[in-house]
């Protein structure tokens, strides 16, 4: 792990490519909390959308006329 307060004199003693790499790595590490929060939000949204996608008149308050045609045909043939 990178020492957060890497002394300037030590950093300047490193080769230029290493300094560039450390800068990019520090930027990526700083972005992690934001990316993790966005990922959690998107996972929750996907779960909600999947739940909504699975709804029809048999498991929600939606009227039967709102069911897709395939669900209506299945319901009609499944009745005893």
C-alpha cells in the first residue's frame, strides 16, 4: 500500500515512471469510495427493476389486462 504522506524528497528520488505510476495509483485509490457507492446504487436499481419485471396481475395490484400476451395465454390454459 502507498504511504499516504510519502515525503516529497523520497518521491522526487524515485524514477519518473515510478512517480507517474504512484500518482495514477493514488488517483485510483481516491476514486474507490465513489465507485463503490455508485456500484451499490446500481445494484439496488437492478434488483428493483428485476422485481418490477417479474410482476404481473397474479403477484401485484396490476389489472389482468396489463399482463403481456404470453402471460395471458398461460393463465387461460392453466385454469382447470
